[in-house]
C-alpha cells in the first residue's frame, strides 16, 4: 500500500517550508489570513491566555499572531473598488492584483497620510476591534486605499512581532514570506521597508506543501534532521533589502500614530457596536 504520513498544522508546515527554524527568524504568511510566526524552544503565550502552537519538531513551539482577514482584504477591495482592473485582467490574461500592484510605486510610503486598521474581522483576543480607514482627503484615490491596506496589514503584523519579541526576549533579524501575497515584488519590498529587515522568498509560494514534504522525508529517515532537510530542499530565491529612509518614516507612523490610534478608537468601536446592536 501507499504510506500515509501525518506531518503538522498548515502554518507549522509553512514555517518549516520557509526554513524558519532559528530563534532570530520569523515567518510571515500573506494568505487569506495574515500571520507572523516564530519557532522557539521556550514556551510563551504570544498574547495573554492564547497558547503557542506545538511546532512540528517535538521540542519546539510556534507562537503566532494572526490577522484574520489578511489578504482577503484585497479581494474585498477588488469587489468594491476595482471592477475596471478585474475586467482588464480578464482581457490581458493576468490577475487584477498584478495590475493593481503596478500602481503601488505611484503612491508614496505612508499613502499620503491614509492609514488602515485592518481588523475587518475581530481577533480572538480582541472581540471589540473593528477596521478603519483614517486620514482621507480629496486627493486620495483607490490606489491610495490599495496601498494603505497592504501597509495596514504590515503595521498589524509589526505590532504582533514586536509584542512577541518583548514576551520572549527574542530578536528577529530576518523575515521569510509565503502565501499568495508574497508573489508580488512590490509587496515584498514594502514589507522589507516597513519592518526594516531583510525579507526572503523561497523557490515557491506554496511553502506549506514544501514543509509537509520536509516533515515526511525526515520521518522516513531520508534526512538526519529538519536542518539537514531544509539545507537540501529549500532554496532562497531572492532577498529584499530595506530602504533605510522609508523605514524611518514607517517606524514613526507605527510608533507615533498607529499604536496611539489603535488604543484610542478601540473603546469607541466597542461603544459603537453596543449602540448599533441596541438600535437593531
């Protein structure tokens, strides 16, 4: 018969597939939901009362922060604001995202002051959180909105990563990207600029499948360890180096605006939810 091997969770396999096995690395997943995940031998809760996941290696853990609506938000954007690009993509035989991504370079870092809180669905530990687009003026276009969504998702992942660094004592020095959003060179460069860290992609954006294969070969004894399997099976395709000046701008937006805005509006979101539920 055909052997059937149990490997690991989807994100756990994705993290292994991205070669994130050391405590100075982090895996970013740009899929329907967005995540930042560590691999660590030390157990810690990424947020209070939220447990870390068991990693595929038996003696390690994968603490994770998740943005539930992640790159689904680009689908929401296309459905509501980008019908012209959707139709053009059909004629050109490409995706609407490819057309939209070409406009990312037309919009400056920080989206001319348009900021997105990307919580279209509340988080597990933040049930009163809502999404917001803040800072509109009459010169903003749909392309500003598109870039601001991508930046907002990264601000939320930065916030999650910094929080896990504080709780664990780890210091992340290199990021590895997977998921559909990682196929865009523009998004990868924006991510490197925002985090101020080198961002690498491997040979495939389907890193979860590669991670499951790595687990299988290790369990079958084809490789002596996960590190050995990664060395033979994972190839870094390219690395994006952060622009120092853009990182300074993003760091100021995160520390001086994003974090303060998030704290300020969360109580108002709770009140707004209570009022509108009562009215219904």
